[in-house]
């Protein structure tokens, strides 16, 4: 390999990349047009290959250092811009797009809540009518603790807050993801999970109510439940959306209906992820603390729920960030379009 000839042949590309990078660094990557950005990316790959060859052939420390500096600058401009766009996209999604999707799919969330509520009411009715029903749903150890010792079980969290918070968040995320994914089974698993969780909550609520512990129990539930329960209903709504696309595609082809409603379900999953993480942290670190007065816990839970409602109802989308409605479907998706 003739080193001097190779350098002379490649040096023009290095200089071209250096000029583009200087412009990008001085004026920002947006100062380059589409063709220049494509050229920048191509030159970056070419110079990165030259750096690898220079290292392999031990061309010289000066050339290697110059190429390293050039590729480092290129990487910074190309990938930093990409990361910034991804970050801006995520921020815009949570600030503007998610509330819109929550409003568009509120009917499915309401149906999910209705299924949950039916399960809770059935459990409440049977638990009051037949004492043996409780043992079919609630663990015997919990029944004995509440009924015989008049104690709640939340104290076991104290002293293990970090572990408890992470375990709770992981469990809730698992339940939510199964509810959404259950939609692909024609929604049967989603409906079952919502109904079963309603029965469980209804039975536990009846147990503590029968033994005079309803006030401290709901004081524990309110702070994290203000986010956790709506997140579960939203996840259930996502599963019902997928089931709707599978069973009732309507004017769309079935694969396109699944793409449309599945896309909305995916957005809902992205939305409930931070909700469940925050709820897990609250349940681990805040809800079980006995030093915090119960009225303050009720107030905190109520405040969080009001904030969630206000967030869902926000509509002041700036013009430059106005998102297309998720229901604006390409005409090619519609049958006989």
C-alpha cells in the first residue's frame, strides 16, 4: 500500500466532511439541506472506514488522530441530532399526543372499568350473603389476620420499601401487558383479567368492611390507586381495542383494522408505563407509612386523580406540535377504497 498516494486520494473527502461539520457545529444540523445531510452521513461512513484502515496499516499517529477527531465530530453531529429528535418526540407524545389518544379511546376504558365493577359488585354481594365465599377468593392467612387479629397486611412493606416498590411495579406492569396482549385472544383473556381483579378487590373490600377496617384500608389504596387502577382500566381498554380490530374490522380489512387499533393500544401501553412506575413507588414508599395521617393520604389520592383527569382533558396543543388524529386512516386501508 502506497501511503502517500492513499492519503492524497482520500484527503479530499476528509476535507469535505470537515467543511460540513464546521457548518453544522456553527449553525446547527438544521442549516444543512437534505442532500447535504445525506452527503454528511456518507462521508462519515467513508472516513470511519479510513480510520479503521489507518489503524490496521499503522499509517501514522498524526493521521490516525486527525481521523479520530473527525469521526468523533461526525458521530456527535449525526447521532446527537437523532437522539434529540427521539427525546423531543417522546416529550411531545406525553405532553400532547397521549391525552388525545386517551380521549379517543375513553369508551373502551369505560367498558373495561364496567367489567371490573361488575366483578367487584358480584363479589361484594356473594361475600355478604355467604361467608364461605370469601375463602374461595381471599387467602386464608389474610382472612385470619383481618378477622381474628383486626390488622391489615400493609405493614409488611415497611423496611423493604425499595424492593417492595420495584416488585409492585413489575407485577402491575405484567398484569397490564397481559390485559393488552389478551386482546389477540378475541378479548376473552382481557375480560377475564378485568373481571377477576374486580372480584378480588370486591372481596377484599368486603372483608375489611365487615371487620371495621375500611377507613385505613382505603387510606392505603387511595394514593397509589389513583394512578394504578386507571392504568389497569386503560390497559384493559387497549386489549378491547385489539379484540375490536380482530372481531369487528368494519369498513377496514382485518389486517388493517388490527394495525389501526393495535397502534392505539400500543400508545396506551406507552402511556400507562410511567403511571404504573409512579404508582409502584407511591405504594412502596408512601401508602403504607403509618406516620402519615389517613386524611392526608385520601387528599393525596384525590389530588392525583384530579391531575390525571385534567391531563387527559388538556387540549391546548401548540400549532407547530399539532398531531394528526389517530383516527385519520389512509384511504387504502378502507375496503373498496
